[in-house]
C-alpha cells in the first residue's frame, strides 16, 4: 500500500505540471553513491573442459563500498549528442570463496576456504546519440559507444586463514556498446532511462600467492569474449536555471564465454586449461549535482 501511494504521488506530479521543459540540456555533473558487486569464475582440468569439468572456482560476493562518478552531456546540430562518464568504486569489504574439485559435477571437493576481500573498480563510457523522435512525450535517442571497466579484487587472509596472504585478480572488460536513452521533463522534474548492451573482450591477470609453484607477479591469465547489459534510471530536479540535483539507480551484468586459462610456473613452464565462464553483476545507487549550460 505504501509503495502504491508513492507511485500515485509521482504520477500526480508528472501529470499536473503546467508545462514541460526541454528534457535534454547540456550538463556537467558529479555524483556519489554506493555500489555492490559479485564476481564468479571457474576453470576446467584441461583445454577440452574435462578432467574434471570444474577444477577450481572462485566466488567473490558483496564487494561493496563508496562510488564516485563524473560525467557530461553535450548536444549539437539539433539532433546529435555526446555523453562521457567515468566512475570509481572503492571496494572496502567483501568475501571470496575458493573451491577445488577432483571429479565432474563439483564432486570430490578437496579444498574449500573463505577469505576477506577488498579492491577497486574503474569505468569509462563514451557515447554518441541521435534524436530520432518522441514516444509518449519521451525523447528517444539511440546511441553507440565504447565502454571500459577495469577491476582489481583481492584475496586477503585473516587471523585464522593465511594471515599474510594477498592475492589479486585484475579484470578488463572493453568493447562496443549500443542502446537507447529515453528522457522527459515535467516542469522542474525530469526522468531519464538508459538501456544498453555490448560485445566485449575479456582479459584478466592474477597474482596468486596461495600456490607457491605459480610464477610471480603474473601467475595466470584469462582470455575470452563477453557480452554486457546495463540499465539506469535517473530522476532529477532543476533547482535553478543552472543547477540540477538528481538520484539514480543502476544495474549491470556481464558474462564471459569459454576461453583460455594460461598458468605460469616458477620453472618457466606454462599450461593451458579451459576457462569455463566469468560472470559479474553490480548495482549502484546515489545522488548528484549538475551544472546546466
């Protein structure tokens, strides 16, 4: 019932405004918020994905901490627009579980340990959009662009498990993206919705102190291709002709397909096995301040 009242109030505010402003204004904005992410990957025993089908898997969960972002939008030639954004997620806390198996189907679990985690995550997005028309009074702008995400997550010991352990797994997701932006202004209030998808390259490198036979500082690498889907809803309010405040909620999900896991050893040798998958999901929310021009 409480949720229904909020929806009714929002609809009333949207429908009762006397006039609409332009939903698209040039803007530079800064924002702060909070983000939570998960990361999961596994490898098989050989390049055919057998012996066993899942040899080892790592699961990072609730990688959480503050998020800062900076961005801008600029519209030109009546129809065209560009958007740039960058964000930094300071991962203050999380957990990671390391599991190894001797048999197919996650049977014969001979190793399972849980560790603390911290890390960092940086993203950059660049987009070019075009106003194709209006739908239900929303300005519709399809866009194409480029996305880059670099993340480092740590495996940290504690008083009970490997106190001096400090292993790291660094990921890079990069490639083309395409999507659509829908926006509408209702007097001082405005709503923006972004939906996008992309085809990406996935690369990762690990420093693995947990196994002495692994080489350092690069113990193994991962290579494959991936896809990504993202969505964001942003609600803003124009305080003055130049100042806008806003709140946002964002979701992102990425999956990497079968690829190569290449391990490096202290004797100079290397071995390839199959990377089964990599998947990551993140959500973020926050508030920001924009300057309109």
